[in-house]
């Protein structure tokens, strides 16, 4: 891994889902967590990877001979862009940002795991008056990232498993740093939107949501968003030649099932008025 020049596995232009207005979302590759339900499992490794689509393969043997696969049966996840190259791409869509009050979102992987790289990109975007959002799992070095905070307008902060031992067992890291970083961001008066992915059997359990409700109440959180689980990440794991998680359902929960968990969470908050947004 080169923290000065991380790999990027997607640049999604014309997005309406990763912040206000029309946005370009930059997906940086590499994450300290190993969530088994990750919708983009190719985001977890810091190295370039190949996804195999056998349904597109015509057995041309180009890949075995070191030639490009023109049917895209093998697709590389992970390309490096210099800060200057990325800035040039992002500025191409500035008219769309301006007309929709949109901007740029940095996602991952864990975007805040690359503060040196972002320090070369974010200030230039701010010089062009572009709104900047970041999606984070919360596992980052706060002291290093704090230099970026003046450039960031909005942070989406994900909460998953609250029990420390269970968090480390499934996600590979303890959650104390995540919880501490959230508290520090609150004190820095950032615009933060907590998000809860409703992962069946992991995040969407009575005990875990009750624990989350207590944590939110303690910090007087008045707004959060819910993300619905979709099993598409498991298919990508197969394309990456990785094992799937047998503890996850093969079909997504129904709308009534998701709403039942949201209502349960709202009930646990009870004494607080929290505005909930479901995605």
C-alpha cells in the first residue's frame, strides 16, 4: 500500500445517493475493517484485484497470454490516479454540482485512511467552492485526519456492532477507536450523519440496536439514517474467489421487516425525538 497514492476502484459520476445534489463519488481501495456483508468487497484489500465474470468468458485465452480481455470477463479493481489527475476529473462535473447544490463524496474502503492523498485534493476542490462529503467506518487516526476537517462539509459515519468482542471477532478490529472518533467529531462541531446498516443477525438484532439507542441517547443524536442490506456483495466475493458468509441471508429483508427494526430502534430511543431516514 502506498498511502501517498492509493488505489481507486470506482469513480461514480452523476450519483444522487451519496450526499446532497448531483455528486461524483470516489471509492478509495483499502479498509481496516473486514465486514463480511460489505456491498463492495473489492474495497477491502489495499491491493489491485481481479473480478471474474464467467458468463462473459468466451475462452479466448487472452488472459492466459497476457493480453487484454476484450469481453471484460476479468475486470481489475484498483487504479492509481495522481492527485492532479483526480482533481481534473472531478472538476469536469462542476457545472452539475453548481446547478444542483451537489459536490464530491469520498468513500471506500476507508477514505480517511489516506489523509496525505486527500490533503492534495480536498483544498483544491474547496478553492473551487465544491461541497465535500466523506463516508467513513470511523476507524482512522484522528490527529492526522483533523487537518482535513476544515475542508469537509458533511460526514456519514457508520455504526455497526456495539459489543466490543463481537465487533473484533467479525470485523477484525475493536470498536473503541470508532466510538472515540465519533465523540471527538461531535465536539468539533462537524455536520455528521450517523448511519446504521440493518444487517440481519449482526447489526439488526434487539441487543445491538438497544445498545446503539443507548449510545445515541447519551450523545443526544437527533438524526440518523438506515441502510438496507442487499446480498449483492456476496456475489462479488465469489467473483473475487473469496468465500461467502453463510450467516447472511441469500435474499434481502422485506420492507416490512426493515421497518419493524426501525420502529424497534425508535421505541428504544423513547425519550428522544430522532428523525429517521431510510435508504
